[in-house]
């Protein structure tokens, strides 16, 4: 895949828009949270990359059927749709969080799905409740579209990586708490209780999410001291020696403060083969976690999936 398919994501331009998107996706994600039965590891709250942006799967709406919400970065609208055929939309533009929240809630009510959500942003320090956040928020439609175009490429490569695993594995999905696209593999063994302590996230949620050993990888727009859109990979619990493991490509580095390996998006985009560069990062960091953690790799792994070809069973 040519590097030109991977858009530029300059952090100084992307950062402010990404912060706004994180809060907008939290409002939409909390609608799904409010209406969907709990699924292991909070998989019931996530969004998915779609042909036009980021979307929820179908959300239950009682006997009335269902609804879905989609951030459309081509039309620059949030579309709110019902299985009854009703549709409303909200503009994606520079505005206050309070106005976006009010219009989104009004759109839900108009299609017959009024929803009460948790009003406080999750996983962020010093949050302001959505209805009270009257500050003007920046939004660059071009950068939002570029971010989504990058997610389209990353989603494709993540799915290739996911197809190499027979064991329990998450979908490739967008967690709005940290605003990251992630895929997680499981060893099948229980993990020690997570210490919790994530801002504005219940420890009970965190401990359920990390109830079993994982090797998790993802991508986010940067922040928390990382001034570049970046890929990450971590293990929980991290086996001894994980941070000192040799991984690929050489540009990947272990960040001790975050406890994870990082690789900048730019390093992938500018590589001769972005797909293989990203796959090498995903595979080598997983192998470090699995080998040092004594995972049963022979039972958990398989060849990469092929289009139209069933996986051979020996």
C-alpha cells in the first residue's frame, strides 16, 4: 500500500481537533453505554471505523427496534438514525460542548430514543459536565477527515494482525475514553486485580476490563506527554523484562512512564512499506509479551487469514 494512502497527521494541527473529537465521541459512546447490556471488557461501549467515519453498531431501543449514531467526516455531521426510518443530524463544527450535547440529546428524542447519559467525561483530569461546558472548542474538518482516513488504513492492518490469532481476541474497535483504536489478545489465564486509579473511571470497570492477561495494541492521536500520533503496545500484567525486549522496527521505543512500547505514526507512514512496518511492530511486541509471559503460543496462533480461503484445520 503506497504511503500516499496514509495521510499526514501533524500533531500541532491534529491535537486540538482530536481533543474535541474525544469529548464528542464520549457523548455518543455513553448513549451506547446507557442502552446496551454489559459485555466483557467493556466491548459493548465502543465505536467502529465505518465507510464515512466512526459509528456505533445497532443499539437497542426497546420494542421500538434500534438506533445507530455515526460521525460522518465526509458530510461533517453526526447522524442519528432509527430502525423506524427517522433520522436527525448535528453539525460537526467549532462550537461548545454544551451545544453539541443539547443537539445530540434533542436528536435522540426526535427519533423516539430519549436517553439519559452520564454527564461527566471519562478518563480525563479536571472534567466539566457536558451541559456546563460552554467554552468554544476548535474543530478542523480537514484534520478530522485525515484522522479518519488514517484510521481506515490502521483498521485494515489491525484486522490482518487479528486474523493470526485463534485464542480470545477483541474486535478492532475505538474506545472513546482514551480515544484510541485498539485490538487485544488474551492468554486465557486470569490476571491479578488491576490497581485502578484511572481518572473518572470506576475501579470496578478497570478491574473487569483487565480480569485476564492481555497483550494489547492500538493507536491514538497523541497527548499525555506524547506529542505525536502514535501506535502503542503493552502487556497486563507486564512480564519481567518486557520493557527491555528487542522489538521492530528500530524506531519503536519503550516508554517507562506509560509502561508501553511506542511507534510514531510518521515512522509508519514514511516507511517503504507502511503495512509491513506496522505489522512488524504489532507482531514483535506481542511476541515479547507472549514469550516472556509463557503464553501457549502453539495453541493460540494460526496463519494470517486469506480472502475466501477457510483456515486449514489439521
